[in-house]
C-alpha cells in the first residue's frame, strides 16, 4: 500500500479502490518478518527451512549467497516474530545438513554514499 497515498486511500478515488481496500483492511496480522542471516559454511538458497535451536521450522529463506564484501554467507528469510532480535542463534537446513546461522541487522554492508557539502 506504499504506492497509494493516505489521502487517496481515504478518498478511495483510484482504479480498483473497492477491491484493493477490501483486501487491505481484511488482511490478518503478520506473524513473520523478513530478517538478515549470516550462515556458517554453506550458502543458504531460496526455500530452505530456517530452524530454531530445538530443530523446529520457524521460517524460510527467500534468498542467499556468498557475500564478496563481508566474506560470509548471507541470506534473507522470513521468520516468526519471536526470532527477530539481532544475535538470535538459528539454524538453516541446507540440503540434508543443518548449519548454524545468526540473525543480523540489514543492510549487511553499511552504505557509503557520497554526500557533497552544501
């Protein structure tokens, strides 16, 4: 809904407003959040399960690859809300093996934009 301004949402003066607002207002509370993970050893790939330390599935990887900037295997995943704190130990099942992972803040690499002086 970030593409439709609050004023237009309130006025409902855009194409498809009836259907879009019906779906927007009826949506359930989200039980998962997108988080960043650093995975030890193997890179995680899409649709691999994310496990808690007890081995229960708590989420799913959406993307992942080795990071040339940080020299680590990074991934993004949707996990249950109780596992979104930075530093939370998790596990990722890569094929038939389980590898340790840690929840980290995103972006993985700090931006270094050049801002000219005013």
